[in-house]
C-alpha cells in the first residue's frame, strides 16, 4: 500500500503533468517507472469508469517506443504495462502506433453488475 500512497501523493503534487495531458481517454506513462505505471493504470481504470463498463470507447495507454529510455534503466515499460493489464484481466491490443496500446471495451452484464454490487456492500 505504501507505493500506492506515494503515487497518489505524486499525483497531488503534479509530478506527472503529462499523465492525462492528451485527455481522459489516454493515459501517458512516458514519465513513469514500471512500478509507478502499474499504480497509474489501476488509478486510471477506476477514474475513467472501466470497471463499471461506463468508459468512453477507444481508451489508450501511451508507453512510447523506448526512444527516451534512460541508459541506467533496465525495465521495459511497454512489457511491464502489458503484464499489468494481463494480471488485471484487461483485454488490450497493439495498434499501428507501436508506442500505444488500446483497451478493449468492457461491457457489464446484469449478472456481473449484481455481483459487483453485492461485493461492494460486504
């Protein structure tokens, strides 16, 4: 939970000004480490209503091509983002712009909505 708290404090301090710089339907992770990106993805999916199925179509995550990769960094942001989305059960696809991933729309059935409602009341 400590990493999540650090990420939220960084958000409040405007440490990541480009994060939503292209609008709410795009998450720009250029300035983030792989760890911070994981927290950002989870925060953003909640913010845009992804889990409720109430998001706009065409959500994209911008990872970049790796051209601004720091020489000292050993992480691969795009691969880390792909693994994070897979872990969360979020469907995504590669698109023509190789520095972006597009999320598949999430639709909620009545049964899922009822189950989610019951879980949130517990």
